[in-house]
C-alpha cells in the first residue's frame, strides 16, 4: 500500500512540475510575443490556472518530504506521550479542514464542468480542469494526512518526521501469494 501511495505522490509531484513548466512557457511566450509585436491571448489567466494546479498538486509530496512549515518548538519540548497526543490532534484538525476544502473543491469543479464555465479572458478556457487538479491535490493531501495519522497511531514516525531527521522510511517487501 505504501508503494502505491509513493507512486501517487510521485505522480502528483510530476504533474505539478509539468504545470510549473507550462507557466514558464506561457510567460516566455508572452515576453517573446511582446518583443516581436504579437499578442498572445490569455497567458496571464492560463498561468494563474497552472499556478493553482501546481500549488495544490504539490501539497501531498511536500508534506511527505517534510517541506511544509511546522512549528515544532513547542512539541519538541514535550515528552513522547504528550507529543503523540498533540501530533494526533494536529493531524485530526488538518484532516477535518482539508476534507472540508476537498469536498467543496470537488463540488466547484463539478459545477463548473456541468455549467460549462470558462475564464473571462480573450481566450475562453474551461475552468473545470484546473479546479479538478486543485480538488485532486486536496484529496491526495487528505490521503497523506491519513497516512501520517495512521503512522502516529501505530507508534511509528510519520514520513515528514523521517524527512526532517534525515532517516529513510523502511518499506516492507510486498507479500507474495
């Protein structure tokens, strides 16, 4: 299961990188277009949509890699039991908030798809694909948070703790049947 999640997080990171490259290409096209007197329509809107997709698709891989800002000054001073309780509370709050946002992001993407909403720029771009990327990123972040909470409940360090301490996560071998 962990290998499947690793593949999912890797795919999200790769998609985020693709959208990041798309932003660079769009901005470069706009710059070159201005230099040669050609208007490249809606590059700003499309770059903004790519930025939203990049940001949300990268959330879960970043959490797993320990790249999110954590204020561990307080919990670092706690003993093992209180620290575990605080970590579980934080995971539960994060699961609730991300689940709430994911629910409404899915609803927004579906609504945009059903109603055929497009961007207001010169080039009408459907809104549902980047909104679906945002929703997917939030769903994968929810899975990453659930994985971290499960690790804490089982008495293991979550992936972000491994990343912060520099230790590798031992993945058990797949069971053969």
